[in-house]
C-alpha cells in the first residue's frame, strides 16, 4: 500500500493554455512542458489562429485578446 505520492525531480510537467472563442463557443487547448508562460501564450494564440481562427474569421482585420490578469496571473504577484 502506498500512502504518499512523490513526483520524481526529473519528471516532466505539462502546462495547458486555453483559448475560448465566444462567438463559436469552442475551445482550443495547447500543452507545453516549458515555464515561459508569456512565450507559451503567444505561441498558443498563433497556433489557434493558424489552425482555427483564420478559417472561422477569414475577413478579420484585427484580433481582440482580453487576457486574464487575476488570481495566479496577477500583475502584482511576486
């Protein structure tokens, strides 16, 4: 019987980044193992645009991205 689960120090961690399209009520989730969240966010938005966004919105001239700045994503977090 195991009474504790310990994650090995060399274990890979997966970090999801989700994009929700209000108009089409669809989601796009990208998963990465790195820690650079700003670069990952940009890469995820780019991947969404290349695979789904430009198909759903072929006439789009700009993209409005409201970003969550609360909780663990807070700008004043240390």
